[in-house]
């Protein structure tokens, strides 16, 4: 059974204007947000974002490693497993850093 390609959403670059009719808040760049909108200061948000990105990478890299294994490409599978390990480390470091700052 042939797998369907994964469709990925394209994000609008931060320097590109929001579409007409979009709320003004969406047009604001991330550089201007300092907690007034989200209720979370940039530093805490950045740590949360980084940790989530690392965890997302762990999951995505699992798929890539399995694809490589299925194709018999051990070298590529090992590459993705190493990258997955580094993403796990990043996630753990992010969690520890955030926990220390929330005390």
C-alpha cells in the first residue's frame, strides 16, 4: 500500500501583511508582543515554544527513521535517531529551565 504524501501548511512570513479583513492582532509581528496579548512574557513563551518544537521533532523524526528503515537505509535511519536524541535533550533542557523559572 502506497503512503499518501504529507501535506504541510505554509505559514505566512512574519514580514508579510495579514490578508484583508484579518484582525489587526494577527498582523502584529511577534517582536511587538511582550505579554499583553498572551498574558505570558516573551521569555517564558519562548521556552515553551522551544520545548514544544523539540517534542514535535521527536515525533516527526520517528516517522522519518521508520521510513528509512522500511527502505533499508540504515545510515539514514541512524542519522534520524541521533537527531531525535538531540531533540529529546533539547526538550528536557527546556522543561528544566522553565520549571526553574516558574518557582
